[in-house]
C-alpha cells in the first residue's frame, strides 16, 4: 500500500522554480500552503516564484529554442525521448494516483484510470505523433505551378516557438500532458505554470523529466500567483500561450498576450447540456447523467450540468435521481475505495458553490434530489439536483465547478435544442435516445464535443475544446498537435 509519505516523495523538497534544469526556491515573498481537501491538513509549504524567476524561465526556454538541441533533434529522436518520459511516468503511476488523492481529493476508486492512465496514454500518442508529424507528414510537396514561370513548392510544419502552458487544478496531469506533450512533440520549448491550488503533481512530473534525455531548458516550471501568470503570458519572449481555466481568466490572458500578438489557445469553462429525447430509457440515463456533473466533485469544465427532460418524463427522472443520489452515490473519504465523490479543492470553492445554491433556492428553486450533509472536516458538497428554475436562472447560466445540476422540462425536441444552445458556453453536450435520432440531434447542437448515449472513453487522438466563451483552439489529438506548429511555404523555380 502506498502511503502519503510515499506519494509525497515524488515531489521531493517542493520548490517553485525549475529553470534550465536547476531547482530553486521561490523568491516572491509570498508563501503557499498546499492542503489536503479531505482533511484540511497542510501537505507542504513553499514560497511562490517571483517575476524575476518567470523572466529567467522564459529566457531559458528562449535560449533552448533558438540555440538548443531540442528543436533540432529529428522527429524520431523527439519521439524516443517522449516515450522515455512516458516509461518513467508509467513506472510511477500508482504513486502519482495516490498523490492526486491527497492533492485534489480525487477518489482512489477512479483516479488511476481517470486521471493518470489517460495522461500516460495521451503522452504516448504525442510521442508517436512526434515521429510521424501531422497528417501528411512534417513536409508536404505541392504540385508544380506554371505562372508566371514554372516553380515547385513544399509546405513545412515547424515548431511555433516558446510556449507558456498554464494548467488548472482539476485534472493537473492530463492538462499538463496536453500542453507539454504537444509542445515537445512539435519541437517547441515550454514554460509550465500549474494552478497554485495543485502544484505538487506538476513538480513531481518535472522530476520525472530529469530522468530522461530531454535537454535542460526545453521544459521549465514556475509556480506563481496571478501576477506571475500575467508576467508569463505578456512576456515578449513567449510566442504562444495555451491556458486551461475559467473564462474570466481566459479573457485576461487574451489581453495580456495581445500586445505581442501571440498565438493563444484557450480551453475554458462550460455549462453543458444533457438532453433526454422522447423514447430515451429514463432510468438507464439517470445514473450516468448525474455522474457527469458529480465525479471529480463536479470540478470538470465539460460537466453536463443542465439536463432537459420531456415534460411527460420529468417525474420519473426526478424519482430515479433521488434514488441514485440519496441511496447509491457515495460521498466521502477519497482514500476509501467505496467513495464515488470526494471534496472540493478548497474552502473558497465550497463557499462559491454553496452561495449559488442558496440564491437559487431563495429565488424559488427546489431540491429535487441529493443535498449537502455537514461534515466535521473537509471541503465537501454532496451532489445536488435542482428543479423549479428556468434556463435563464443564474444557476443555469454560470459555471459552478461543483457537483450541482439543474433539471428543466421541455415540450418539443425543437425547444430542447434551442434551450441547449441558449448559453454563452459551447464546450460539451450529451444526448440520450434512440441512436439515429440522438445522432441527428447531436449534429445540430452547437458544441465542441457531443456524446450520444454516454459516448465512450477519453480518446487521445480526438481534440478537446469549445466555442463561444468555452475557448479558442483545441487540446489533444491531431488538432491539438497542430496548435503548436507554424506552416512555412518554400518555393523555387524549376
């Protein structure tokens, strides 16, 4: 059995900066305590990185890109190095899973597959993609052109440059791999900045990287506060920013990057719809529908938190939801294999979620199923389904990042499609019903991702991202790799 001490040993002595292959303590004067959200105990303390350390990390990545070996290694060599990193990751998978149990409160029952194995699989996909390049290869030959004279051309895919990669706390390893894996596969160099809410797994991952032949400076780390993040995203030494987080911070990142016209990839929030069509198996759909906004304590940008049910099926849905949330779903200690849902990341997030629920109930909403049960310690909020609210209510519009969903009846499928699309986010959606009918509805939804009847597993070869305030660009898969590439046209007379 892996203990807390074993898991934390991956982190070593936690330090806020890893620059050009060297660790150093933060120098900002601002302390950070990282706590276990299930017990509220402090796991470790460190001082955050300063603006000077951010500048040093950017300079190291800049030098590594402009003069270092990584961008000049062959695709096959980059592939081999990334597979070597994946090998190291896989050897430590159990300890990484246990680290996430303590760092973010992810239940041990699903953290290995849902958080760690998916990140390993994606890293191996990027390692393979480093060898083959995007579809068509690293260099494409165009046909001859004859006006005003005969000429030949090639299109070259080349690395975008120095990348700033900023990740959220909810899936820290998967988000890290989406950014670092894509950047390194493309031949870029990177400065990583994890959320200060959950920096330990990223620090531990950087220690894995030291065991590989990926050269110093190709990947750098700073753990900093919002001012350090702004310093990084506005730095003239950075060519591209890839950020995962809230829409509000995403807008700030765009402004910070604008003065130097950086490429920006934003994977932001969601308020995603879950549609039950007439003819759907209501009882079969309820459990998976509720889990989609409850797992990871609802801290998932793609959580389908707005459920639309035919009016004739509303009471059946609510009754089945009550049985599932009140009698089947287990909320508790993430170290217990029986637990399905653990705590939220912190006291402030708990207060944020609770505040939205209190306002919704005060405005006439009602608890249809579930509900918060007080605990002596830990930042827990029991999954909750709210009815009696419209699609225009605050709780139906705002992303809570907590295990709270709303259920809204509808009268026609056209109305349901319109309600699903009536939101400023467009990241994810799910449709339940007879397959062909559900697929037809899925094609009509404005959303970056749609699953039908629960979909399947997380695919490393498929992109993730959305429209509207859910972001710009894509993470993962072929489209995610291309975000880290520039296209150069080379032409000569023949």
